[in-house]
C-alpha cells in the first residue's frame, strides 16, 4: 500500500485522492525503456519526490502492461529503509504515474561513469545495506531480478537504496521462477539454465549473485565475466562452466572469500540471506542495527552542490519530447474540450465493443 494511504487506513480514514495537478514539475532526471523520471514538488506540503511516468500507448505496444501493474502491486506492499518506496500512484488519459522517494545522490552507474574510485569501506557499507534490502524482499517472497549499479541510488548522506521493480516477481511457498528476465551481465547462471529444456527454475539466490557482480564492478571498474546483451544463452552456460573469476590480489582475503560465496555458480552453495552474510569474517564487526538505522557513516558522500544525473534528460524533455510533461495540463484540457465538442454534435454515443474493454483500470 502507498505510504500515505497506509497512514490514513491505519487510522480508519479514507486516503485523499491525489492526481497530476497536485504536483509541480521541476525537471527530468532519468529515463528507462518505456518510462521517464522527473523531480516534482507536492504543492500543499512542498515535499519533493521523484515521479516515474509511463505512456499507456507505449506500454500496450511493447506488451509491458503486465510488468507495470506487477511493479505497482509489489511497491504497494513493501516499505524498507534501503528501498525506493512508493508514496502515490495515479493515472490520466496519457500516462501512469508512480511517485516515490527522491534520492539526489545519483545511482552507482552514474558515479562509475564519472570515474569515482569507491573505497573498500564505502563498498562494504553498500554490501550491508543491500543485504538488508534483499533479505527483506526475500521475507516478502519477492525476487528483484535486476540488481545492478544502475538500480542502486544514493541518498544525500551516501546510503544505498534499491529501485526499479519493473521485472520483479513474487514466488510463493515452493514455487520457482522460470522467465528469462534481467540484464544479462548480472543474471545468475541458473536463470540461463532454467530457460533451456529440462530447467528447474530459480529462486531468491539470483539476486545475491547479481549483488556479487555489482560489488565486483564497483570495486574494480569492470565485471567478473565479459558478458554482453548479444551473448547467446548456450555460450553463457558454457562460459560459467569454464571461466573462473579473477579477484584482485589487493583485496583482503576475507573480502575474496565473501565474493566467492556470492559468485558461486551453484546456487545451493551461495550466500542467500542475512544470516549467511553475518557469518562472513569480512563483515564480523558490522553493527547491523546501526546500519539499518543509518548510523554508520558512508565512505562516499555525493557532492550536495550537484545534481547527479545526465543533464541531457532535461534537454530531451524540453526540446525533443513531442508531449512534454510540463505542458500536459494545457494539452489535456484542450483535448477534453475538443472531445466534449464532438460529443455535443454526436447523435449517438458509441460504447466499448464487448471484446475491447479498456485495458487500464483506475487505481
């Protein structure tokens, strides 16, 4: 449930209706395969959020409707200190919107592209914070399936938050996931194996492999395996069975030992929960309560005087976007006026054909 809605319903109150008009659009800060993200300010409280919006028609054309609603379903049910949490969701004629925590420290991918050299202590804290996030998701029976530097955002104090549940899935009881889903360089071997005939599926273990790949990349600047989107499934299965990960000789042996536990090809031997991670000598001195309460000082704090995102997102929105968000209110008002004019001139009203019900329900 949305954070605001939960606060109201816990007191037996009906949550207020929120829509696009309640927010001031400030600037674009990101985009994905079929969605964009901008900074917004809620007009009545002046609180800042990130607003993710997805064009309905594009979702239909790309067969992404199910993913969008699954993401919304998941976000409505979870809340954690190291996740990017949902506050509001709504839609209009053009788009669907999710209003979430605003984290202005940038994602780890951005900082890698800026040639930031993360210290071992900084990355150790990311390991701990993502461990708590993944352990929580596992308790909620959720596999994220896309843990990578792009989806780990930093807040202004430098703490890590996992975002983007677009391809996440829920597995219950003894269920196994089977879909070939994720970003290839970060996908666990069993995901590829399960896509072949006779595959047995996969579970929560895949997120911990992805965490291992991410940690390796943030520390070294490159990934443990040379994998690209063009690699075939067969070639990747062969790769995992023949190529060994080369760890940095400068790393402490306890760190290497932990990484081996995350990047073991056999998921049965992989670290896959908080209790496993707590047995690692590398994390022996971690105060996990202090980590959860964000009382552990981050080793890398983003520059508060900068906006840590690609500035071309805003230029694209202002110059190239055919339907820019900041002109939505005027555009929709014009469209509604035109539609009302057509209705008043029409003799009869057409209803939806019985086999073409509206795809998008109001939420």
